[in-house]
């Protein structure tokens, strides 16, 4: 919970922790990570819960040895000239009014045409949920798994450092499908500006307009919004891509 009384799902706190250990909190123990969550994210949280989440994530100090099988690749500037060159991917959560229940929306946006190429919504959001969504998007867009002997990839996918994206399952999926996965530096949402902008629209045009009283209601409205956004909503920024 925040100091203003808003409930925050554990998944969001886990993302805060992953960002912390990727950045200034790389050498922090439980005590300092707890204080960081209080100071930087305005949370009311105790060290016992932080210790539990760190244990679940496998990021207690003696275990922080990275993942040599799937090394971290930092973002680099890219010139995007066509669809399916770069997708940005992130996760947003909403809540069921009057309860401590949350739902999650994971979306992948094509940087070139600004369309949502795939999305997932559900009461939890795991690496399995996200890789399933990405697999469907790759099939839907008829992308081929390219032989990478010449350094070519099926698609570049850019994410933050959330636990779903640094998991072995996500790494295995990217390797199997020859997806080049790059991660933005901590506290650098501008590197994922297109998906951040979309989530701002989703927050303004959907989450602030409706109070969801049960999950099925939220999922129905999300599905309707995605259909509207991809097929009927006017996208002024696309004028630059399609003169």
C-alpha cells in the first residue's frame, strides 16, 4: 500500500525491486531495499515482505550472479523503416473497485505503425502468459524464424527489467524464436516511449472512465478498447509514417 492509501500488487513491487538491483541498488540488502521502496515509491512496507519477495525472485545478495545463458543486451538507437522491426513490450495493472484484486494487461506495440500487435489480460501476468501472447503475435504477423548465422533476427523486442522479462522462460522463448531481446536501463522509460504513450491513452480513455466491479467486465472493456484502438481510432502521429 502507498502512503496515500492505494493498494499496489506484489507484481508491481517486484518490478520496483528488479529495477533497483539493476541500478543504484545493486549492492543493497533487505534493509536498504525496504527503505528505497519507502523513499522512492511511497510504499508502506516492512522488511519481512521485501525479504519474501526477494527470495521468490531469487535476488537475495548471495544469489545475484546474473544469467550467463541469456545475457543482458542494452538498447541502442535504431532507424525503423518498416513494420515488425521493433516491438516495445510492457505491463500495466488495474484494479477491481472495492477490493484488493488486480488484473494485468501486457501489450506489444509496433514502433513503426503504432498498432498493438498482441496483448494479454488476466488476474496474473507471468513469463508464460507473455511468451504465449508474443508467440501468437509472431504467427499473426507471419514472421519467420530466420537463421541467425548472419546476425539477422525475427524481431527486436524491447522491455524493461521486470521479473517476467529476465526469466529463463522468456530467454528460452527468444532464443528458440530468434527474437533479439533488449532491455532499457533502469529509470529510463523514454526508451520505451511508444508503449508508455499507449498505456497513458489506455489509462485516460478506459481505466479512468470505468470502475470495474469484476474481472469479466474489465476484460470485455479491454477487448473492446483494443479493437477500437487498432482499427478505428485516429492516430495523428502516423501521418509522419504514411504521408
